[in-house]
C-alpha cells in the first residue's frame, strides 16, 4: 500500500468525521511540533531525545500556539474549525493516531484531553483589560 501524504489522510479522516474543518488537522500537527520544541527548551533532560507528549502537555502547547498564531482571534478561529472544547482536540489527535500520523503509548487515552481548561479562560481571559486598573479621565 502506498503511503498517503498528510492532506490525503486528512481528506480520509474528514469523510469519516466531518465535525472539524480540515485546516485544524494541520494546526494540530504544527502545534505538536511547537509543543515539542517548547518542552525541550524548558526541560534540558528532554533535549536530544525522542519526546512523548501527554494530552495535557499537548493541550497547553496548542493553547500557546493558537495565541501565538491568532492572538485574540484564537477562540473564533478554532470555533470556525469546529473546535470549542479540549475534548475536540483529543478527537482530532485520536483521528490522526488511527491513521498512524501520530503515535501513542498504552497510557494515552481520550480522557487525557477532558476539561484541562475552558476556552473562555484559555483564549479570552488573556486579552481582557486588567480589572485592577482604574480608568483615566482627563
């Protein structure tokens, strides 16, 4: 069997699970790369080694990656792609696992992606004005 490229795999996944826009799969793949790089930077013991990322680590990395890429529009972009809660990222990851794009170990499960953060706290709160500031009147 010929190896499929990433876009072909995403097309096959989308035929089986059309809940999520195809673009989010590329975002998650890039977000995994971003997460791995950030984890290796912050933990020297992981440098130079193959790195397994937990569901929670990936969710935190996807949050940081989305904020980096889309800023205050992060929640809107993700919502347009059909992703409105952490468990949706888990569904996407496990769709990619089923097609051998991502791998997993025995401890990995969909529940690892449940309720790590709310999208409101993750993507809206960083852009709210500081409530401690008093408005300036001239």
